[in-house]
C-alpha cells in the first residue's frame, strides 16, 4: 500500500512541480506571486482537449496526437502568459507590491469566467490519447501514463535547470533576478528577460494542464484553483524563488498528500487539510523554505 501511494504521489508531485516552477520563476525575477498562473494551467488543459477533439489530430498515431496536443497547450499557454505580463503586470512594475497582486487575482477571475462563458460551465471528458498499459512493481500498480507524466516532468525540470544555470540567457535571467537595474546597465534587456520568464513558466503550466487532463480524464473551467494553490504551497515548501526547491517541494507535497489519502482513515477527506497545514507550518517555522536561504535585506 505504501509503495502504491508513493507511485501515486510521484505522479501528482510531478504535476505540482511543473506548476510550482511557474510561480517560483516569476517570484524570483519580480518578487511577485502570479496567482493567475493557475488559469494558465487550466488553459493548457482546455487547449489540449479541444485539439484532441478537432480534425487536427484525426488520423494521427497516438504518439503524434500526444505531441500535437502538448505542443498546442505549450504554445497557447506561453503566449497567454506573455500577454498577461505585458498588459496586466508591466504597467504596475513600479507600483506598490499590493497592486500587481490584486491585478493577478483579477486576471485569474477573468480567465476563469471566460472559460465558464465561452467554453463550458460543465466538466468536459478528456479524450483518451492512447491505450494505457498496466505494470506491477513489488505488488504495486503503475501504468504507462504515470510513467509518461513522471518522465516528461523530470525531463522538463532538468532541462529548465540546465537552461537557467548553463546558458547565456539563463545567466541573464539570474542577473535580472538579483539586481534588475544593474543588469540593465550591463546591457541585459530586462523587459525581454522578464517576458521570457513568463513564457517559460506559462509553457510549463500549459504542459502540466495537458498532462493533468490526460491523467484524470476530465477538465473544468475552475480546475486550476486547488492545484494552483497546492503548487504555490510546494513552491513555498521548497523555497520560493528557488528552482530546485520548487521541484523538490512538488514531489514532497505530492507524496505526503498521497500517503495521507491512502494511509489515514478517511484520508481522501483530509488530504487537502494535510497539504495546507504544511504551508502553515513552513511559514511559521521556516518561511524561507526547506531549500531556500534567509537573506537579510540591506537598508
């Protein structure tokens, strides 16, 4: 039972980690929580679902249909994230910190209600992309879709870490996060780097939405709220602004939540309580997160 919940937790944690990276990247550069990121996740799920239902994937092999759906979710979600930054956040960049936070909540509600009005106010069945094969490992069940989600998420997260740490653009992103005015004086296009940060975070959120739809088999206009809050919890748990921390925070939260659901009596009713209790405990006793560092603010 414990091994089964560990496998389920790794699958769930992979999705949380992908979403959490969007939160932590934007916070690392702008010191702002983009609460509309949960609707980027929702957008990716809807785009991939609509693409799979459209003639675009008719006659394609399951693998081709998967790549077309995920690529479509990636493109639309990343473009939406850049548009969001350009219209809702950039004009408020030098405003008090509360202003972009309120703007983010407004964008979140706008996108959620747009999905409600223009797509569907009911749950939509997500088309099956390919036949799911089941395997046994030491008595625990795992299927090919779970392996695909875990493998895709790990590959994307490792690729992002390499990009940020080992490329010139990644170095520019880290320089902008550390000191944007000085980075600008050194010739780094700060506005472009910030837009790229939103683009990458949006792409990961869109892919997470597509994978989430494939895993659970249904999507809804408000599906992003709870996973978004849990991904934010994962980002805080790992140390918000810390990319490896967001990855580990997602896995830890997914595993703890699955263990609570499977091993505690009536655990399915308590799993959200456990997840958000972790957020409260971390904020009380280690607000910089498990992998973050406390950096004194110079006055």
